[in-house]
C-alpha cells in the first residue's frame, strides 16, 4: 500500500494514512476512540461526534473488532493517548470487515487453550506476546546461521525425500515416490557427512526433519527444524567447541536484538546469557551423579539410556548447559566413531539444557571397513547405503558434527512450557492441519 505510515512512525504535525486491525473501540459519549493496531504497535484514532461528518463517525465506530481499516487524517500530539499521538481522521476505509464471532480474542483479554490458538494462528499471532516468540525464533535462526558462517561453514540444502532412514527404522514416515517406497528424512546426517569429503569441508543446514514418534510430549514434534553442523578434520571436542559457540552466540544475539520481545513475552527478568564454559561430563560421571541424587528408584548401570527424571535431577544440580560425552558405543548410532583404544566407548556427545537434551553429535566413523561393520552390527544392510559408503573409499577425512533441535533451542531460550509454542503450525500426533 503506497503512502502507508506505520503506527509507530506517525509524526505529530503530519498527515498520515495508517492501516491495520481494529483493536478496540471505546465510546465515551461525545467522543470515541478507535484503537488501530499494526505490526509496529497501536495508535489512537479520535472521533469527536459533533464536529465530524456523521457518515465518517458511523463508519469508524460501527466497524467490528479485528476488521482491516485504513484511516487518513492529521496526526496530533495528545498526552492522554496511549502513545502520545492520535489521528484525527477525515476518511476511513473498511478494507476487510471481520465477523463478530471471533474464535479467539486477539486482545488477549480472554485466555484460549493451546489447541484453539494453534487452530487459529493468524489471530493468535496478532497478540504481541505470541508474535514476539516468532520474532525471537527468527533472530535465533539468523544468529545460528551467522555463527556457523563465521566458523567457515557453507550452507547446504539436502533432500527431504529419501530412500533410507538413519536414526532408527520405526520412526520413519513412509511415502510413495512414483510407485516406489520412500521416506521423509529424519536427519541430513548422511548427506552432510558426504559434503565434508567434498571441496566444501565445513557445512551446515537449517531445515526440517521428520520423526514418526508415536509419543506425545511437550518436547517432541513430528516435524522439527534441525540446525546441523558437520566439519572435516574435526574431532568431537572441536565439534563441541563449535556447538557451544553457536548456542552462546544465539543467546547473545537475543540479548542484543530482542529486548522488546523478551519484555512482551514476559521473560526479560529470567533471561540471561550462559556464562562460563559448559561443563563436559563423561557418561560414566553422569550416571554416578544421577545415582547419587537419589532421584531414581533403580540405580543406573553402564549401557542404560538416561531417563528423563535422571536428566532433570542432574540438570538441576548443574544449573546450566552441560555436555555428556563418552557414551557407550552400543547406544549410539553406527556413524559415531568409537575410541581407538576402547571400542566400547564412543565419541558421541549430547548437549543438555537442565530441562532437556538439545543436541546430539560426535566424531564420525570415516574408515570404510569400520563403517560397513557398524551397519551390520546395527542390523542395517550396508548395500542399501551404498551411495553413502562408497564415498568413504575415495578419500573421506576424519570429521565430526552435531544436530541441534531448533524448536528446543527456542523453547529453552524463552522458557516456553510446550515445544508447540515455538512452531507456527506444529505437526504432532493429533495435528496435521492447519
Ligand atoms: P532424541 O529423541 O532427539 O534422541 P530425546 O531427549 O527426545 O532426544 P528420546 O529418546 O525421544 O530422547 O526420549 C528421551 C527420554 O524421554 C527418555 O528417557 C524417554 O523415556 C522419555 N520419553 C519419551 N517419550 C516419552 C513420553 N511419551 N512420556 C514421557 N517420557 C517420554
Ligand atoms: P538426534 O536424533 O538426537 O540426532 O536429533 C538431534 C536433535 O534434534 C532435536 N530433535 C527433536 N526436536 C523435536 N522433536 C523431535 N521429535 C526431535 N527429534 C530430535 C533434539 C535432538 O537433540 N543425526 C543426529 C545428529 C548428529 O549426530 O549430527 C541426530 O539426528 O534437540
């Protein structure tokens, strides 16, 4: 729209056309106000009934809440107006009238269930606190991208329709690809590894991953956004350094560029950039410390997955992000490299936030014969992955990397209760639309 002025930019003494949504109408008798809302904020439009054209007053005051209007008039200073200025209109156009039976109240005065909000995201994101989550999410992804570029990575995009899975066969969504069985990709794992052996060496991808996980929890999605890093001539320790840099860089960017959003969401007082180095605990130390907390009925032993209550107890004790390293080889995937001097221990690591796991990664098995052996041990047919394994015969450097769950990052940075709040249109067990 040409010549449109945003609410926040309307200067006293100027003429302006402001356009947006009818947030509220307040009729005080002789004088009435229409509060107009756009992406920058709100502005008051004043109607002095006796002094203005009747038709103009009627149009301005009869319009339903959430209708889209354009108002043209003089902008005046007015200390009693919420933003210190108001528009005295000489024309008002109702561009898109809204039905009066709104499924959700964008003024936020009436609370709505999460499912109602997710069904009506257009209206939901008219609320400043909800809109702010997605502005912070955009900043988080921008900052992660910048950090990864700064360490010499090239951004890549890999296929989401694939012939084989990598992260466990039961969690794949099957699809039909011209009569052939195919799947939605669970992780760019194999593709990003293939690119460290190319001329690119260091790569990252920010893209969707698909997991057919049956369970319904506040931290699992069936379609999530993964921030993936992979670097040639890196070991797991180098990969953890990059991971720590990216996560801290994200917090710093949010602190620097999202002050208003943190206020709007109501978390400004709780937000802080993690300080100090993230501690690195071995898996063995982690299970010992979890056992010592007494949080579990049964003592953990080598080879056990860490149960959620155990992770929470340890997270509470540590009070910030921490890595768990040196996992048992048997519970890490085939592509993770084991230590040369002890094949029962892997170079796999997880980055934990006190509330949940954020990242998995590790050094990769780059030796062709060991890789083939790993497939077999995991019950996978190496022939199905020939497109991947054969490249390990033509000069594959040692390499390491990780995958960071984008929504879990947003969720933990902002202290959101449910991962669905970090996605505009989440996909979960019950939700395929919108
Ligand atoms: P990732 O899936 O990326 O490996 P994660 O932290 O989600 O990371 P999971 O293996 O999915 O790992 O689950 C981690 C923990 O969550 C496990 O201890 C598991 O018992 C617990 N968990 C999984 N599903 C549920 C559920 N539906 N309800 C409660 N806890 C669950
Ligand atoms: P992993 O399966 O642990 O590792 O996934 C990496 C990170 O992605 C996020 N994540 C999810 N977030 C929301 N909903 C889900 N269903 C979900 N599943 C995973 C988590 C998790 O830590 N290929 C390896 C990574 C690597 O080694 O580079 C992988 O995919 O934050």
